């Protein structure tokens, strides 16, 4: 069991971030485990119960910023 459940970052260039993190996380044997139907969130993980990483488009449709 992991203490960390997930980490999520927002992005202004979703497809570029998806390609970058997909390639990076594949080195850790992570695969896309979830894609929100509208395409606004993608999650990678190795198996249920382990931590996962996600990228997301800003929920308000604006620009991703710090905070």
C-alpha cells in the first residue's frame, strides 16, 4: 500500500504533455489506466491500489497556472 494516492498536474498543452508523460512513465511500467470521456484528464498507473499520476486540462477552461 502506498502512502501517496496520486499526483495531478494541469497543462496548457494537453497532447504534448500526454505524449511526454506517457513516454516517461512507460519506463516505470505505467500505462494509461483512465481517460475521462471528454478527454480532459488522463491517468497512468501500474495496478489498482498503487499511486497514479494524472494530467488535466484546467477545469474552468482557462490557462493552467501555479496554485
